[in-house]
């Protein structure tokens, strides 16, 4: 009998082409998960790295589609399977055969109506930067190194203009987006700890590249290239060219999905 399972997954996205399964490569998070679960259900060997994507027998649905190079500490996924294995046995099997940079922290049986994407009510992302005289050698894959120190007070002022419910079309990386670009960003917190500056974003959902564009725009404010009050005009423009640059992928991490 098929059941719905809720998976909590962490991954280092450095060498992957994002979350979403692609026929042209096996280097996606979804593709790796589906390959391992398909092998578990069929009793066949897990495909070797680079052996192709094959035809998975399960469909793993993620709470979102992280971009190439983006990381996650707690991505949520749902999958329907017919297996006699316990939740712990499923978790242990996946961790045994997944690559070292993908891990499953929890497996739970969920209600049949649970859907990792459509049941989600909020997400928290963190964007991490570094500014200092030394190089972050051991954290280089998870931080964006800045050329100079931004003014955090200015960025906090700009962030206040961006919180709330707005049309974030100017902060959407998909120019062909046909669905609504209205989102609610509940909070933007900027915290500095030594050379590390972290931007925390919480909202009901985020558009393609939205957090990275918000971060790039806030950094431009911090560098004096824009005024905090410019945020309202950027939102009103509903034009991607009105906002700042897209911050690099490696600084972004999905921290939590709310249900």
C-alpha cells in the first residue's frame, strides 16, 4: 500500500545543477534522491555516478527548486512509495547510498494530502557574506567574499521598505513569469559576526533568484550606489532592470520550510 513520506534533506549544492531533475545530467539533487529510492524499491543497484539519469520509478517533490550552487540545511520533500521498510530504514538506506554531499536527516510518514510544495506556508533563507583581510579558505564554498564593507545601517533601512506584501516582479529572475509575482516577506534581518555578514529572509514564498537579487540590491545600498528610499520605486517599476545585481549562488542556503 502506498504511503506519503515527508523527507528532510540537507545538501551542499556546490557541484550540482540545482534541485530539479534534468534528463541531460545526473548531477541534480532531485535526480540523486529519485535514483536511490528507485533502487531501494526495485532491489537493483544504485546507478554509479555519471551513469545517466535513467527512468526513476518514484517522483520526489521538493518544497522549492534551489538554483545551481545553492545549499540547503533543511529542504523538505514528499514522495509516495509502497515499501515495508520503516522510516528509520528508509533514512538509513538513503544515507548509505546518497553521495557524501547529500544527507537525509529525517523521514516521517505523512498524510496522503501532504505535498511538500503546496502545503508549505513559509521559508527561511540565509545569504552569507565575508569581508576581511583574511581569506575564508575553509568556508569559501558557502560565502560570498565582498570587495569592501557595506553600511549595515543603510541596508537595514532599505530592508524595512522591502518587508510586507508587495509585487516583487522587479526581483524576479524569470522574465517570462506569468503567474502572480506578489509575495509576503515577513522579515529581513542582517547580522554581523566578525567578518561574516548574514542576511536572513523569511516569507511565504520566493520567486526565481529573488533572495539573491534582494541581497545584491541591499549590498548596492550598503555601498552607497543606491538610497534606502529607492526600494519603493524599484518595487513600483515591476521591472527586473530596476533592481540590483544577482548575488552569487554559493552564499545562499535554504534554512527551513514551515508547514
